[in-house]
């Protein structure tokens, strides 16, 4: 993973703003497990960045407030045995997280009326069912 991290369209984060940290992955291993730092931690200073448009940055800060520690968003990846693949996974996760957090809010739902035909069909069905049940009663059998 070299070069800027593309978020969406022409918006990208330069590699200089990404901070990488590597450590040993948890879990079972075998040979090579105690010597390789395959877990990846990717940090991005969202509060201090100048690479995102102001509107995106505002939205992302608001939506990711619970995930931020001093304005920094942290993404970890340790599912692969290779540090390189974990780096790629962490970068993809960060890009997806920022794209989702900076997306514009959805359009408000415009309430619509239920069409008259649907309501009438429902009421007719209820009426027919009631008549069927009434017809099962023992009235009029003698």
C-alpha cells in the first residue's frame, strides 16, 4: 500500500497523514509466530487533517465521535498471517469508514397515503372472513 488512500472520487488522504503501528497478532500460531509483527494498527488524525473537504470533515467528526480518541480514528486488522495483507485490509476499512461517515444524510422520507383500493380490498377480505365464521355458528341448523 503506497500512495494516497482514496476515499471517494477525487478525495484522498496523503500517506504522510497515516500512522502505521505493527504488533504481534493474538491467537494460536506455530513456527514464526513469536517473531512476526503481523497485526496492523492504522491511525488517522481526523480532527487535524487538511486533506478532507470541510463539510466531509465536519460530518465525519460528528458521526464518528464515539470512535475517536483525541480526534484520531484507529482501525486494526489481524485476520491475515501476512503483514502486507493486513495493511491492505486496514486501509480499505479506513477508506470505507471515512466514506460512510462523510456521506450526505439521506433524503427525509415523504409520507404517502395508502391507496383507497388497498384499504377497500383489506376491509372486504375481513368482511368475507367474518361472514364465513358467522356461517359456522349453530344458528339456523334446526
